[in-house]
C-alpha cells in the first residue's frame, strides 16, 4: 500500500512539474482575466499549485503528462468568486455597523414583540395540562430555535410530516386564541 501511495505522489509531482512548465503562463493569463490584477492572479495560481500538491488526485490527470486544464481554470474562477463573496460579506457587515440611523428607534415595537412572545409562551405552558401537550412541545422546539422542521424531526426521531402537522395545528390554535398585534 505504501508503494502505491508513493507512486501516486511521484506521479502527481511529475504532473505538477509538467503543468508548471507547459501551462504556467496560460494559467496566469486565465487568473488575470478573472481577477484583473497581476498580484492576485499570481496568488491564485500559487493556491492552485498548492491545492493540486496537497490533493494528489489521479482523477484530475490529463491524457498527457499534465493536469486537466479545464479543471484548473474552473478552480481559479471559483476560488476568486468565493474569495470575493467572503470579502463582500465582511465589508457588508462593516457597512451596516457604520450606517447612521436617520430615524428614532421605536422601543414600543420591542415591547409589543416581547408581549406577543410572552403570550405565546404562556399559552404553550397552559397547553401542557391538555391533550395538545406533545404538539405544543414540538411547536416550542421549532419556534424558539433556529432549527428547521426537518432538523426538529431528526433531533426527536419522528417524521417531518408529523412535526409539520403538529406545528400547523398549534399555529392554528394560537391564531384563534391570541390577537397578533402585527396583523393590524
């Protein structure tokens, strides 16, 4: 097994050397077309070489003694897109923090939300003494967490449809019992 691994590593190194010799300028041009910056293009090609060296994947071989150039060009494009998205998310968050508000913060809305939340939780606690107790617990797990219906169902060990029906039943019940201040 060790001989097979070392032979694959040797072949990967040979193909990586051939890729550099035969296609380095082409890869730089592809990266430059994507990034529009020489330094970023060089960094992207370097990341490609590092990735291919670490991965050592024979599926990426080309017919000749190099790597698949189509894969390499797609790698460069997707890596740049992912980096750009990540940078945009970071700056986007910073912009939100730095934005000055032109309006006064409405604390009454917060109080109304808190009141509605307390009403729902109080009604769910009241349902613990009734036959709707299991459904109310499922609704509480779904409503008080960021889990999806599927995640709640998997955590408990029941089907997604059972969870959906229980949540729907409690939601319908709560709409009949509690006045929602946000529907007005």
